[in-house]
């Protein structure tokens, strides 16, 4: 509507927000065939917004790519990979592809690596616009997507850099870390926490066969069965008593007890 106040004195009140403009008073639509008189006036001038970003289901965790269903509240133009905000927590990606049209799109984030999680949203300062040229107003953020391409290599003859029980990554088993290992032992079984960052060590207590896609706990080695037995728990007690542990190929579990003789301890904050 192309409106004009009929008389300045007839405008009783005007309010605006990021969503629209509303006015109370006496107006004429000056471009209508027949001058149209309206008393109250309201018009949205808000740009398009993202209603939903649906992340893929949480498993498997060792994934190369993840696709997100993105729904806008109206048809939009100019939406491509450069309009995505991909927020990584210890993960990386190498490619983004967007397909779809109108108000429904699929964004695929590929070349995933690292050990952590990431989220996807649509940039609000972008060239995405609706048919009337209104630019993006708002976006939601997807659920976290967990990726496990851990620093360790599972190949023969290669050791993990850090023991799962040493989640502070200082090559020592602290009292908290020891108590956590005893807790895993007492619980009888454990599984992958989703997202991994929701617990200190990335694991949760109890048996859950649907949540065994992450790297098993380093202390779960004799045998590796998603349970910490007495032998496995006592091995971490040994690290605690020895004042440290470090990766070594001759260790039964890929680790040796004692301070690392060859390296200055790295402190990697989590
Ligand atoms: Ca530690
Ligand atoms: Ca075990």
C-alpha cells in the first residue's frame, strides 16, 4: 500500500520495530483506483528468516560430510555456501555445497575432520533476500553435530598421544581423573557421550550399544568391550601412582607409566 496520511492531524500514533510499522489514524491509499480510506494501518517490513535447520542424526560419528535441511519462512534468492556460518569446536571442514530452491535448501558440509562438534546457521549480514529485496532478518542455529576423527591413529604400531583418562592432557592422572576411572569401573559399562564435550572425558556411564561409534576409552583395552574391568582400572591407578604416563609402543595399552622422558608436557586446554 502506498499510503499518505489524509491530514497530518489525523495521525494519532505511529510505532515501528524491526518487524514492521503500525500506525493509528486516518489514511488514504493514494495509488488505489478508488481512494481507499483506512483507519488503522499495519505493514511488515521484516526480511526473511530461517525457521529451522535440521542436523543429521547423531550416528555414525566418523563422518566425512553432514547435510542440513534449511527452511526459510518464504522463498529467498542468493542463498549459497558463503552465507552459512559454520562454528567449529575442534573440528574443521573443507567444502560446502548448497542445493534447493524457494524456501527449502540442503547444505552439505564436507571434508570434516577433527574431534569435536560444530553448528550451522545462516549469516544475517548476507545477500540472501526475498522477492521484494528484503535482506535476511534472523536465523536459528542447528543442533551440534559431533565428529570423531580423533588425533589418534588406529593403525598398527601407532600410539594415541593422550590417554582418555588424562582428559586434561597434561600426561598425568589427577585425582579427579582417577576417580572418574573408578566411576567407569563401578558403572560396569560406558558409551560415547553425545555431544562429546558434554562430559570431561567424552564418555557417559552405562551400557548403550547405539552409542559406541566413537573411539573407545584408551583404558578399555584388555579386552576392548565398552566395559572397564578391574585390571583396566588398576592400570590407571598405576599411572596415578607413577606420577605420569606417556605414549609408548612397548606398553601393553600403548602407554608407559611415569613422567615422559622425552617431551616437555603439552598443556592443551579443553
Ligand atoms: Ca591429567
Ligand atoms: Ca574392557
